[in-house]
């Protein structure tokens, strides 16, 4: 038996169980300590970006969007998939901020990377801070986004709403609290194009031939 923390986990077999529009379900046989294998189901995801867009009045731009899996409208940061081949996370964030909130930003920093549910999916979301906001053209929305409201909430109020459970989207909670904590500690934020070791790649590689 190896010492805890030293086992090299490997995949002895893998099969695709489902291939959907924005996710795939892969079933892996993973070699565990002691030599036995265990089945692990992995939801493959493109990965995503989200944006804490904060204006000169210290208000955060939110969208209120219906989310069918939970059957409710959630207050969320503008966000979207990294499903465009060759598009950088920073460029995707700029696109999503325009599409969802009708905003552009002059100043960008990186807040946090959030592994949404690493026990079941490789989805990781990169959360940006956008400042120096200005209005820009917003494309015509469709599907759930056609019902989406755009709101601006003071950062202090958004922190309180998260702690009261009124903002429950994981990425939004992480982004709001990260900005609040960074300000309190005087932490320098990373540049928007910083390395991203956990960026998902399996789904993009299968569909587009690469992981970018």
C-alpha cells in the first residue's frame, strides 16, 4: 500500500455514454490504491467564463435567468461557454458581457477559477473582474435569455445577498466574495491571460480537434 497522497491514479478503460449539445458523459475505469479499479462517471464540459462587471458607483451587473434544472430564476453574473474554437477566455468574457448585459469594459483582471463540482464534472469557470464599463450593442436574445432581466446591485449588497442565500449560483458567489476579500486584503489580482492548468479540454478536443 502506498503512502497517502502518493498514488498515481490512471485510467485503464474509458467509454462515451452520452454526447449531447453542451456536455458529454464519459465512464472511466480508474485504478485505485491497492490495484483495484473503480468506475467514475465524468460529465465533460467546455468550461466557461463569468464576469464581475462593476461600475463607477460600485454596483455589480447581474442577470436574472431561468434555470430549468432547478426550476427557478437565479441572479447570476454574466457568463457563457468556452465553445468557440480558438477563442481565448478573455475574448469569450468580452463577448458574453456584451451579449448578456450590453456592456464593454476598458479594464480587465482575473479573480478566481472555480471547479464547479469536481466529483462529477471537469467544468471549471474562470471569473474575471471588468471595470471601466460602457454600454455597447446587445444582440437580440432568444430562448431563456429572451426572458432575462439585467440588474445592478451594490457590491456590499451582493455580498449580503450571497450570505443570505439569495444569490446561490456557485460561480456568482465565488466571484462576489473573491472581489470583497481581495479588496479587504489589498491583494493584487492576476492578469486576465494568466495560465489556467485546469481548463477543461476533453470535450473541445473530441469535437474540434484541440483543447483551445
